[in-house]
C-alpha cells in the first residue's frame, strides 16, 4: 500500500487536479481512498459531481478529514485500502503536517508560471516541513499549468535543481481539458477529448508509481 499526498501551501497550483487524477488511475488497479484534507473541499465537490455520472468509473472512495485527523483517522482508514491519495494544503498548516506525516510519497505541484518569490517560499516551506516531519518521505515536485510558449518552466526547473529538489520529468501544461474534467467530476481520460492531456497524466502516473 502506498500513501500519496498532493501538497502545497499555495492554492491554485493543481493539487486537487493532480490528486483526483492520481486517485482514479490508482482505482483502476485496486481499492483506493481519496482523502480531501483541504477545507475548501474541492476534491469532495468533484466526487459529488462524479456520483451524478455513473459512466465515470471506477471511483475512489472519497472522504473529508481535517487537521490532525488526516493522520490519526487517515491511518486507520488507509488500512482498508490498497492505495491512498491525500489532497492537502491551502492554509491549514495542521492538515498539511498531518498529510506529510501520513504519506510515503509527497507530490508538490508547482505552477510553473508562478515564478514569484512568494510561491517559492511556499514551496521551500513545504519541503522543509516534509523533511522535519517525515524524513523517510519521498518528495517530488510536479511542474503544472505550464505554458509551453514561455521559458518559465525551464527557469523554474533550474531553480528547483539548484535547491536539490527531485523534479518529475513529466510536466503538465495549462489545458482547458483539465478544468472541464474537474468541473464534471471526471478525468481527462473520461472526457476523452484532449489526447495530449491524457498522455501527460499517463506519463505522470507511470513516473510517480514507478
Ligand atoms: N493543467 C491545468 N490546465 C488548466 N487548468 C488547470 C490545470 N490544473 C489546474 N487547473 C485549474 O486551476 C484551478 C486550480 O486548480 P486546483 O487543482 O484546484 O488547484 P489547488 O487544489 O492547488 O488549489 C482550477 O480551476 C483548475 O481547474
Ligand atoms: Mg484544491
């Protein structure tokens, strides 16, 4: 059993998008739990929309947990599943810490067009927290919402490498299909319209489960 956590203190970087796609792809292989640990409950909303569309299957079992319960309750719940994905972050630092403690593999989505200092501080804070709370945690940065027309991702990659961070080779670009899929309680695979988006998610999945 592997427990993944999609974490970042910054919002809008693609935590929920990454978490729900990962959870559905894992659910194809075995019983999967998706823990929504963000008070904004976007993953839970996605799961609710998903229930209206029986053709979107398989589904992870989705539950909301807050703060310390992500670790304590999450640990107990996880025992009944083959795979677990936690969507955590936002400004709830207790939730973030609990998720980092529970997880074996952390994925930190970073908006590649967010080259501002504040976003970098957020990222490094999460990495530092992860190292403090769970030295065994495997931390991987995922460049998301990449604009292929700019060099932002290249610059970001240089920065992340300088920091000694492990960055996934797969980059997820800014694509309408991702926004549409989430809004429908689906994945880009299930919408089936954007083959490049599907390929990006498949590559991400392969890399992160290797
Ligand atoms: N690769 C992408 N391409 C286009 N839109 C995206 C992408 N990833 C996320 N979004 C959109 O950006 C917003 C924030 O994404 P979300 O996954 O909810 O981030 P977070 O959970 O980190 O706040 C949502 O409206 C989502 O649909
Ligand atoms: Mg979210």
